[in-house]
């Protein structure tokens, strides 16, 4: 049996997932749910860093009845503090894939869902264009200080955006070939 324990954020309680041959057990707030692995319809791996949690990787599961469960590689410890659960998370995700692969009919995807990915990228590009276009549209030949500061901040984030885009571009994968970039 493989176990992974984590807490997503301040509003959620600690969750313990236990994986055996045919069942995923979810224990939260003293309640125990048992979900047959055969009821899982989709698995999505993604890298979701934030300003305070740079090493966050998620494994999102969907079931036939529409339930969703997120397994996380970090655990919330307190305001702005997250602890790494990378070894337990990596073992859990690999074991889950080993158990799900023979079942068939499960969609394995990596990265963000297409709408979120392309929407985020589109908003960043539109913001960048707006910062450039605003001074031209208003007839100013120089850039106001606020616009210049925004532009500098956006330029600073371009390498991070490129890394995000490479990691989280939506695609599928084979369960026997889990992408290394989707695990901590």
C-alpha cells in the first residue's frame, strides 16, 4: 500500500490517500471514502508553482460520477509556508499509474486544461501589448513611469512564462511513460 498525506491550503483539512490493488482510499476530517480505481476516468499531471510554493506539482483525478480529487506534492504548513512531500507524491503517482494502466479507458493528460493554458497565455500577451500600445494610442512619445514599471515587471517574468508554457502545454502521455517534468 502506498500513502500520500497533504494539505492544499489554509481552508482545507489534511487529506490522506492510500492506494491498494483496486481501491483509492481518501481520508479527510475523520471520514473515509473508498473509490474503486476502475471509476477513475482521467488523470492530469501539472506543475503549478506560485510565489510562495515554487515546487508544487499536482495530479488531478476525475471519476465517473464527476468527483474531482487533487493530489499535491507540497503541504500547507502555515501562512506562506509549504513543506515538500516530493518523495511520497512521486511514489504515489507512479504507483497510481502502474495500477491504472491495465484498466484502459482512462485519459492521461499533462499540463493545464487547454482553456486555462491558452487563456493565461493570451492574457499575458494582451497585457504586454497594452502596455506598449497605451503610450502610442494617447499620443505620448514617452512612456509614463507607471507603464514603464509595469513593462519592466512583465519583462522580468518572461523567462518564467516561457518555462510555464513549456511545462504546462496541454498534451497527452502514456501511463507507462510519465514525463519527468511532471514530477518533482
